[in-house]
């Protein structure tokens, strides 16, 4: 069980697999006003940077679940590095349908809402692990402006314009589902650059080290296309944010 290999290559050097800088991740943690001992469940936890740094900085504990074997191993390594391995745990597993045995204070799915079949399904899934009065975190893309064509959506790696909403529409969706939006931290173009442009160096180094790998042609094609595609489309049109929700 694993995710498509291109991600395990292009994001192998990322600690945060999203358009957030360490500063934005820390700002989000502070914004949530967690207390030492609070429990966080993170579906699609990647390399565990959110749980590990929040355990270090805010004293929380929790569980992360991720389908990438590499990212899960990196998460455990990071927990040891930051001295929080006794408080956070990472499972290499499919998080679809995962419900925590004990209800948590914060239930999150940050940049992996397909685990629940989309934003609505992810919120429903997370709500089953949430204690009364707890907070759901959803990290999700949105369109920064109206899209002129379907070609632009494809350039942003979406299947169609309908994949995402404008920011106010996304906010309205949360309200319609019966949730208050109580906090948010948004990516910006500079933090997007850290996520996207860092993949280019990683792919280039991988190609230099693995010229005869059967996957090299695919990585080469991606490295050739990605910088132009990102600057033409994603950087201008795609936003991303993490939204903190509480049931009304
Ligand atoms: N939240 C993390 C990772 C976001 S990237 C961060 O912000 O850094 C999306 C993550 O979802 C990847 O780590 C990928 O391995 C994971 N993923 C994809 N499908 C999954 C599934 N069905 N179950 C669990 N994790 C999944």
C-alpha cells in the first residue's frame, strides 16, 4: 500500500507537504489555543511536521495516519529528533474511514480531503472522532480568482473548475454544513513557492542520482514542465488554506 511514486520522489525532502511554511504552521498552532495534553488526530499526516512541532511547542499529543510508507517513516524519525516520540504516534495505513477510539480535541485533515471523498465527507469522518466542543481542521485549495477557462483548471492540476470553490464560497459551504469557521490561516504565493519550487531541486537531484531508473523519464518530464505550469497557472489561480471549524 502506497501513494503514487512521483510524490514519494518529488516531495521526499519536504517536511510540510503543503503550501505552508514552518512559520504558518506555527501560526496555525498558536491560533487554535490548544492546551498541553490536548489530543490531535491527523488524517493524511505526511511527514508528521504538524503533530511533531505542535507537540514540541504546545505540549499536545496525538496520532497521525498516512498511506506513504516513506512519509510515515520520516514522521517517526522527526518525532524522535524533536524528542516527542512519547506523545505522538504515526500509523502507516489508509485513513479512509478511520475513527479514533478516544475522542480528540482537534481532528484534522490538511490537504488530503479526498480521504473522506471530498471536503464534506472529510468533515463528516473527522466529526466522528471529535469531542463535544472540539475543533475540526480542514486544509483545502480554493480559486484565488474566477477561472477564465477549463485549461487553467487543468494547469492547476484540477480535473475541472468544479473541483474547487472561490474562498467565500468555501466559507459558505462550511456554514451550510452547520459549522462556525472560528479561525483560518491562508497560504500566500511565497509559501506556495516553498512547496512547489522545492520539488524541482529534489527531482533534479533524484535524476542526477538515478539516471537509469525506469521512472526517470516520468520525473524528467515533470521537472521540465512544472516550473512553467506552476508560474502560469497555480501561482496565480490556486489558493490554499487551513480552516478551523466548530459545530454550531
Ligand atoms: N497533512 C500533511 C500531508 C499533506 S499531503 C502535510 O500537510 O504535510 C497529502 C498526504 O495524504 C500525503 O502524505 C499522502 O501520503 C497522504 N494520503 C493520500 N491518500 C491517503 C489515504 N487514503 N490515507 C492516508 N493518507 C493518505
